[in-house]
C-alpha cells in the first residue's frame, strides 16, 4: 500500500476503478478525503470536499475522468467540509442531468444553498443507486453525527465509504492505516467528542456489520484495510463517547479524551472488584496523575452521627473528634463557592504540615443527600484553570460512589467488630471473657513452647466479695467488679491479656514473663490497690476491697485447663494464708 507523500499529489487508485482524490492540507490533523468511483458517464463523487480543497481535488479527478462524467455527487451529511465544493462543481459543469445523492434529512438543509440541482433521496429509493452497470448501496447511521447520516457501500469492491465514522485526528497525513492500536488511539480523539452516545454508535455499527466489508474509506483519518476492520469495530463498540455531556466548559479534545478514559478505568476499579477503595486508591491516584499532579485524597464523611476521615495516605478509616456541625458548615461553604480551587495548609482545623492546592467537592449518598466533603490535594505549584476544574468536577460522582462503597465496608467492619466484641468480651467489665481465654491461651502456649520464651498465668479473686454483695447489694457489687477491671487494665502491660473468668474471678495471661516477674507485677498492683480510698457506695463510707492471686508459669502443660487448675490451687493457698496476697 502507498504511504509515500509524493503520491498524494496525484489520484490514488485504492481499488479497481475507485480513486482517492482528496487534497492534503499541510499541518492539519483533520484531513478531508474525497473518493471517486470511475463509472463512465455515470461516475460517482463521494463527499466532494470544501472550497479550500477543491482545486487539488479537481486536478486529481481530471487525471481520471473529465468533470462532466460525474453524474452523482454523494453527500453523506451536510457539513461544509464535504458539501462546500458542490457549488464550484455546478458552476463548472452545470446541474442538468446530475444529482445530489443523500438522505432526506440532509436534503432538507442542502436545498438552502439553492444549487438548482435535483436530489436523489436514498431512503426513497430502497437505499440503493443504479449507476449504469454498477449498483451502490447505502447504510443508514443516524446521529453519527447527524440525524440523516449515511454511509456508502460498493459491493463490487467491498469498500465502505464511512463518512465521519472511523475518522481520526492524525498528526501526520497517512493515506492507509497500518497499525490498528495506533489508529484506534487517533480514532478515540475524534469519536469521543464527535459521536453522541455509545448506544447510537453501536446501533450504527450493527447496520455497518451487515455488509461484507473489505476496506473502510472514512472522510477523515486514514483508509482502513480489511485486516484492521474487525479490531477497530470491536474497540469502537466499547468506547465511551459524548464527552461534551460530561465536560461542558472544556475545548481541549485530547485532554477530554484522556479524562474520559481515566473515568472509565476508575469505574472499572471500583465496580468490578470486591476489594476496598483503600486497596485501589494508589491506582486511582496514578490514573488522575496522567492529567494532574495529585498527591493525596482526603474525605470527611458523616456516619451515624460521627465524622469519619478517609485519607489515601492512611490505609484505614479514622473516627475523628470533629463535630458534624463543622462538617455541614464546610459542605455549605463549598457549595456556595462552586467548588473553587485554593491554597491552604489545613482542612477543617486539621493541619496538613505543608501547603497544597486544594479542590474540594461535596459527596452524596445513594439517596443523593450530602454526606461529606472530599479534597483533592495537589502539589502547591500545580496550575489548574477553569477547563481543568470542569474535568475535576467529572470525578465527583465517581468519588461519591467510591465513598458510599467504603462507608458500607466501614459499617460492615464496625458491625463485625462489635459482634466479635460481644462474643469475646464480658458485658459488665468489657474485659475479654472465658470464651476468648479458651481460644487465645492454647495459641499463646503453643508459641511459647515453639519459641522457648516464658509464659505465666495469674488467677485473681476478690476477697470477701459475697459480703460486699450481701451488705450493699448487687449494684454496688457490679460497680466494684467494673472498678477492679479498669484498675487492672490501667496497670497491666500492653502485651498482657486480661480476662473476667467468671463471678469475681479474673485471669491474666502474661507472655514473655516468668512466674517471678509476674509475682512482682501483681504485688505492685496489689499494693497500689491497697493505697486507694476505695469506691463510693452512695449509702455509706467508701468501700475498700482487696484480692488474692495464684501465679503459675507454663511448663509444657497439655491444656489451658491444667494451667488454670494449678493457678487455682495457688490462689486458694493465698486465701488460706490470710487473703490479700499472692502465691506462686
């Protein structure tokens, strides 16, 4: 196939008796092709071009046939880049015996040029044209991009003259496409903003694919050989188009196409994965960084009366101390400012440690009720203009969906955690319960045995607790249990496990601790408790209480019950010896 620029100065035969007679405009990515079907006195000119290109096209046509041989002038739509040259043709060869071949919707507009030429409306002629011995067919592709848009099909050569469909913006003029992926990228720039919707595109492609296509000759871009046709159709079917519906104020087609592509990929990330947003946020930021210098994303959301922070730099949500009123004041402010960009080093009194350029926007839940604020934090030296803001605004819906999904996951995790806590914690003291002891103790015993470090178990029992219940009642007894639980929790180490074993009995599991070290810890706690003034009974003087403890070190016992039994025996030894003491 020819791609040598020298050849473009002459007519190029792209199939037997079918010629490219377009004119190459220098440094113009939007070239307009004209095609000629050589057919004696009934030759057919397809999309004749504009007044700017007619002189070059005229010269090439005359290399093949005299202008007078053109009987049919096909206008697949009415734009000036294909219909502008018709007047010059008529001025030179006249209109008598010639026809403008088009759809009635296009004819309704073209008649206003007052060319005084007869129209051959393809929809009134069974979508066919009989030109001598040659039969031409037409494919109706409405709204691609005009309501009366048609394509022309030559069964003899299997060429589809596709009008704007399959057109492309090409940086360098190339008559034939030879790289399917590269050409599709050039097609994307054209179709995303030129075609109105994916539904319309697929409807047109359905009609096109009913023809046996051996080549596609579009009005713009490059001629597509048969081996690329299938790939380009399948990719075009999946392309998101109609981007001006999303980006009203932006004219940069390349930037809009890239933004549209990013939005599609972001939807894939959040829609077709079961992972949390946090697991995808790095990919999402990387996608946005194809257009901007985004450093991180911060969102504040109202969840069941609390303000929760979602920060892309932290891999889990954080419950904040912020008041909901402050969040909703921010929502009101952002809506009144129409989501402008500004520079700051803090968000809602939260310091960011350096300056950022911020783009804030309001997020909404599934009922379209405002439920939070999201901030894009850009590098301080980033420049964002009004067209960029239009692109950023298109991300709002996606992040509302992302946040709704993440809030759902947050609530689910919170409910699971609460359920787990109810299962493994004592309802009165909020300490771990006996059930959790039986789950965690064997694991700690196994680890201690495997790695050879000491592990101790302490059983504690409040002294004379029955007397407290009998004297002051069970409410005061419960208050004593809760007070003792809090006291123990505050004075134990972070790696110790504290359980309420039952009634007034408590167990402490102490990894990395010998029985001697455990004894010292428990004695310190016991002496601290002794110094306290007790708890207020509300009916008498403060109630003081004490405890006794039995301490045992793990020595390859087979079960936790064996370890507990040994500590229990030591506990009762301490009781027999006078209470308020420890035994080991």
